[in-house]
């Protein structure tokens, strides 16, 4: 019998997956960057969800058995609890309990999460012939975004590449954008963490673990490399004029880049901890947020923030301006969504109701100044508590709580016409695993009119992001099993 051993790379990968599956996405990015796990030969698609916890539980069971073996090989009968972190002291039982047969499994509160295989949901399942799977990446696909003008889809992966796919898929291979030039260590951690198309669809910006960002033409030619950041790049955003690019990094800074030259237009070193997200208000002012719980509104050309928002009690994961640039929404690990206005220093709303960290928020493309000016403006929040909440800012109320997700929701996106909301969940729960004990993330599409679930699709892997095509006839989702799904949406 061979001796079983575990390498440091394997331990690091299990820790990385635990952080990722638990919703600590930014910590996972930073850990992957420092531990160089992408340099290992581990195929993440073969590692089941919850592997670290399973490994620890089995190890604990083995230690417990070993502790309760007497020198003569008999069992020491003990009813004291056994803990991974506390010293164990045996409490001997007087006699063996009589075997009463197998215990019945108890489901808390007598309920289980709803499954799309239920007969009542069968008609909501999107047919397989309405789904195109895109394969080519060799590691998790973290981000995806549609070109706002052309029928192409960009994706970014932990395999150190971004790709541009034609839709519908053609016989031509996707354009591969490699984050190394052959002179560097190709195995170094350069996984693509964020990407964004310019408003005119001419350029694609990508950011990676190693702190570098790149600007590419739509045909895949690298225009320039942006190398000022000293830590993983968490967010990239073009302004509407497409002449400035904004980035946020774990090095605590936000940088505005001249998109024509690739030079630093201005560097903002205001946060005291990693900068997690940024969003443009207009062509020259933006908001940034951080694990330091602070939100800054800055203007290009001014060294100090023009507004400081403080009120969250934990790290702020995302910030988003509404389509008019009037309201700023933020979400946090303090389980709240807050809405701010430039005319006052404190939040105008603090939306409560989620019971776990809120990972992302999105505004609907509705209201004055949009393509849907007569429709109400909504804000959607997605949480690790497996729910989505829809808020109406005009009244400050929660209109719907969407509860039919079985697992943490990492991404939401409104359709361009504002009538539908797509969501993507990671699929780490036992109810969503297939026969091979792998994640089965779900794309769900909801009606904004009545909050009802109208379509659902389950894939083989957790979902990191969903996005609508500019015309609203397709939804793309990127998965942890190295693939993307493009779904034809028929209401």
C-alpha cells in the first residue's frame, strides 16, 4: 500500500477553493496571487465543492478513532464532544447504548430548498437546444462581458487568458488574449480577474492577478500594457467617452489611465486597505470603495475626494451609480445596501433584510435619461444568503424578495429593456450537486413585473457572472468548470 501524501500546492488550492466558495472572492484572488496556485498542474474542474471541509472532517474522524483506541485494541467508550480546535478529555460511558437502528435524517424546519427538477418547475427549464456551450479555457472563468456594438462575447479566466468569442459560435476558434509575452514565466499567476468593453465596442480592457492591465483591439491586438499597480486588479471601468480607463487594486489605489497612450493620468491613493470596486459617475468623476469601509467620490484633476461617504460597518464590496449619476448605491459585508446622494453626507437609505454578505448590486436601465424613461428605477442586490432583493428607490421599499435560489448568488443583471433580471448562483449546496458531487450553478431569469421566476438553466459548475447581450435576446454565464453558456432567451 503506497503512502498517501498531500503537497503544499494541493493545500493551497483547497484553501483557495474554500475562500472562493465561501464568498471571500477578493481574499481568494489575493491568496491565489501570493501562493501562485495557477502555476500548479491542478485541474480545478475535478475538485468537488467543499473539498477542504470534507478533508478536515474525515481527518478529524480518523483522529477521534485513534484517540479512543485502548492499548489492547478495544474501543474506549466516550460521549464527550470531539473538536478540531479544543483539547479532548474523555468522559467514559457506563455502557453501550443499544442499537436502535439507523437514525432518521432531520431537515431543519421540515423544509428543503426547491429544486428545478420539481414537477412544478419543469416547464421553466430552458431547453438544451437553446444553450450554446463555449469551451477552450483550462481554468475557472471568472468574468464575461458582451461587446456593446458587435455580437461578440469576452471572457476572462484563471488560465491567464481572456478570449473573444463570436456568437452564435462559428467554426472559427475564439481570439485568445494571452497575459504573457513569452519572455516571462507563463505559469506565473496572471489569471484575468476583470474586463470591460469601451462604450463604442472598439477596445477591451482586462486586468489580472499580477497587477497588470491591458487594452486590446476588438481583433485581439494588444494596444498597451498598464503596469503601475502592485497588486491584483479587482475592477476596470471605461468612461462613456472611452478616453479614460479606471482601475481598482489590492494595492489600495485607484488609477485613471489615458486610454490613448496607456499613461497614468492620475493615481488616487486614498484608501487604507484594498480598493475593491470603482464606478464612473460621468466622464471625469467616479466612486471607489474598499475593505476599509470607506467610499470616496473623486474627480480627475483634483487630488482630494470631492465627497466622502462613511456608514458601513464592514468592507464595501461594490459601488454603482444609477443611470443618471444621481444616486450611488453600495453593498457590504454588514448585510446592508446603502443609497447615497451628493447633496448630503449621510446615506438617504439603508436597506436591510439580507442575512449574509451582499456581494453585488445592479441598477435597472430605466427611468429618466434611459431607453426606458417611463419605467420605474429599481436596484437589485444579491447575497450569499441565497436571495435577491429588488428595491424601489423612489419609495425606499423592498418590492420583491426572490428566494428560489439554492445557493449564494454572485451575480445579477437587468435586461436592456428593464423587464427581466438574470441571476447566477454558485451551486455549492448538496441539493445542487450531480452524481459526481460537483457544483451545479443555476441561471435564473425573473420577471420584474411580478417577481416570478420564468426561466432556469443548470450548468456543470458554479457561476461567477451573468450578463445580457445588448439586444436582450441572449444571456451569457461563466462557470467554474472552465466553460461559458450562451442562452437564447425567449420570454
